[in-house]
């Protein structure tokens, strides 16, 4: 395993180069591209109950298996695609999560039709800005949910999405820069 260069980072990124690169280049960076938002929503759903490093290590396999996270293509997946994915050792082979990804792709397209873009829909939950705690979070004060992730989760569930509980939604918000939870002392930390 290649190690990270010495920089002060959020504790969770550890020393694995893949994890540090994700921390440094993606986590907390605002995302407005619908396909990337879809990718992160699906990956966060697959991550439920697992470590994020497990997902990162399989990310390229997920991209191939899920047609580069094109929601239109994933929405057309049928039983044979689900069977194909269940035999793909390169991804998490959980039938409920695989079926949820297909359902979520269909729901994602519905939201795009209603709002023009999924980006326009989802960023409403943070009033179109990145949320930061005034003094920054610490390892002890960082939460796994927020009122915004609760609201997003409830709305997504009402729209038929699966594997979108408040914790998954909060992780998604962190991953797509809707929330910036880099801790004080991390080189990526920014004051409000």
C-alpha cells in the first residue's frame, strides 16, 4: 500500500493513498454535475454498513458495471442486468442494493424532469450553498446526520428512492460538497 505524503488531514483518511487522494481532491468539493451526483448517491447507498475505503477500492468496477453511472442506462436495467451484477465480483453483490440502484436511477430521472436537473433539486436542501460549521467540526463534534440530511432523506423516500436514510444522505452531502466537514487542523479546513 502506498502511503500519503505528510500533510495534516481529517483523521478518517488514514494513510492509504487512495483514501487520502479522495479526501484531498473530492470530499467536501461542491459537485453540480448530475452524473457525478448520481454516482455518489449510488456509491453511498452501497456503502451503507461498510467502510468507504471498500467502496473506493471497487469504484472503477462500479463505474464499469453501472455504465459510468449514466442514470438513463441504469434505469433501463432489467432482471438479466441484476443477475449480471450479482455475479460481478468487482462490486458489492447485494441484491437489495443493486435493485435499489436501478430504482434510484428511475427516480433520479423523474426528479430531473421535474426540476430540469437533479443538481437544482438537491442543492435546495442547503439553500444552494456549502454548509460549514462556524468553528469547524472536530472528531468529537462531527455528526452523522443533520436537519438538512433528515429533510433530504424524507423527500427522497417520498419520491421512491431506496437506501437514502439520513446518514447516507449526510455522507452524500459531505461527498458532494453540500457540507464541508474538514476538521480544524486539516489542510483543507476553511473557516466559514
